[in-house]
C-alpha cells in the first residue's frame, strides 16, 4: 500500500500519530507509528483492532513496515475521525452536554462495549478522550490497554499481565490490584457519563493520583451521581457505579435500560449540531495516553511512579499543529514490499 504522511498530530510515550492519505485515491486515514524495535504495544493493538468490524469501533485499515529517516517504522492505519474526542465536544458545549445527547452517545458506546466484550476483549481505558466522534455519533478508540478476558466470566485470562487504566476512571478492584475485566469498562462508562454531564472529574476534591487510587480502592465510595439528571439517568448510573464488580450490569443489560429507549431514533441533525470541528480539536492529543498509563500503572505498590508519570504527561502536553493540508507538507512513504 502506497501512502503519504502528513503532519504529526499527536505524540505519546511510544508512538506518533499522523494524518495520511493514499497515493492512488483521496482516502485520508490516521497512522500511528513507532520504531519497529519498540512496537510491541502497537502490535498488540493491531491484532485486537484487526478482529473487529463494528460501526461503534474505530475501523482498522491495515499495517505495514516502512523505512523513514533510516529507521524501520511499524505503522498502524486506522479510520480518521473528523469531529474530535468526546472530551473536546464537552468543552465546546460549554462544559456540559444535555441529557438527550448524553443518552445518544452512551447508547453507542454501550453498543461498542457489548460487541468487544462478546469477542472476549475488555477495553480497560474507557473515558472521554478515547471516544471519538463523527457525524453519525461516537466510536470507541485506543485499545492500548485492552486485555483478553474470559467471555463468560469477564475476568482477565492471565492475572500476571500488567494492569492498565487511567486513575480517574479506575474501578475499585483494579485499584486494589485485583482482576481487570469487562465490568471495569462499565464503571468507566459511568464515570464518562458524569464527565459529559458536569464537564468535570467523576471524583471531586482530588489532590493527586496516589490519594485518588487509595480513595477508589478502600474508601467504600463511588463517584457522586449528579442530582440534576433525570431519575432514570440516575438509576442507569447507579447500575454502572456499583463497587462490587459482580453487581454491575453488563453492557447487554444496560442497553435494555428504560433511559436509553428514546435514543434509538434520535435524528442525525441533532447529533451533528454539536459544534465540533477537526480544525478546532486536538483529537489525537491523548491517543497514546493509555499506552503511557499501561506502562506506568503496574500495581498499587508503584503508586509513586504513577504520580511521576502523570506529572511528566502534564509537562509534555502542548498545542498541536493542524496545518497539514499544504501539498508541500506531505512526504512519500515507501511500500513495505520494497
């Protein structure tokens, strides 16, 4: 496959994300690239994405190995999402999304979760920054923390594997260093709904990741459900945010919850009225964040390293350059067969 690479639009601890286009068509897609010698995480994501075919999951386009600046690069090609992240949309809406649109996005995220859970995969890092938007709605992205699980029990098949997640969305059992499976995605979905409703963190009065992880693991608390939401929406959230993983509803069960019934036929004009634009959004700003967290959050005993890693992420964050349309900014990438 011949393609050309545009400007870099995202950085992570391992990979770099660029906009790319085919040399033989006008197809535009996203390419996540890393040096071949350091590509084990990207190989894992490629294998997972290649198994999926769902309108609620960012599409897999292929992969190749190229030589770029005398370095062998592993490239993962994915659907290019034009309307930013869910977190971007929240900010564009003034810090809150109305309940009808929350329900619409929630339903699509659940449909994506039901699909991947049926395939024996837990995402393990659901949050607003990993939900990407297009005109038709929301899709789940970034499987850098994903795990293979038992499709029946939903628990991680190999407990020896490192635990990965973003602390703010982490479930109690994972914060304690226990199992990590499909129920963790449901808790994180509840946290994401609170993010949509309030524009803020699902946890209040947080001073640092270490104290947050301890609070999640041992305090007995759950994120506070916004009182201004409807009774049905609050009931839905209560099914997601149960501290006991066995009591949390599954994605399949939640899709039947009465609060989602009215969103089956929500028309597309309502969704596309959300003021998000590719030129306004840093949509790939944290596309690799899950890889960083996966690498830094191994067990509760390493909490100090988590804090240091989060600080590094904050220090390394910055504005991205979106001016990738100029023809002279494209470079040709050789086919892997050459």
